[in-house]
C-alpha cells in the first residue's frame, strides 16, 4: 500500500507493529525530536522498522539512513526525500 508521503503516524504504526512500544514511552506525545534510543528503539528495532518502511513504501533505505536519522523527524525527512516529497514548512 504505497502512499505519497511518509508521516509521523506511519512511523508510529510501523514502530509499534515491528518492535512494540516501551512501557514508559508515550509515542503519542511530542516525539519528533526525541532520539530513538530515548524512545527505547535500538539498532535492531530500527533495522526492522527500516525493512517495514521499504516494503510498505516501495523504497530502498541505505544503511546510513537508519544510523544517521536518530530522531523521528530525521527519519521521516529521509524517507520523504526518497519518495520525492518535499518537507512541509
């Protein structure tokens, strides 16, 4: 199910489906600029998340994208740039 834009809601859904949510973390809070480590997601969980994003959105993420994009905002921007969607102002 491809779409034109990857959103925070997409990311939260994929994180929950792939790795669950840490009991002490509120993914529905203001998490855009919170590091994934602080949200309870380490490298293995992010690899799973990346694989799910690739399958669902029909793109290929370089390994560097998942290591460099250390916040939801950065990952959303990286995915949208691959989808050809410009960042919202």
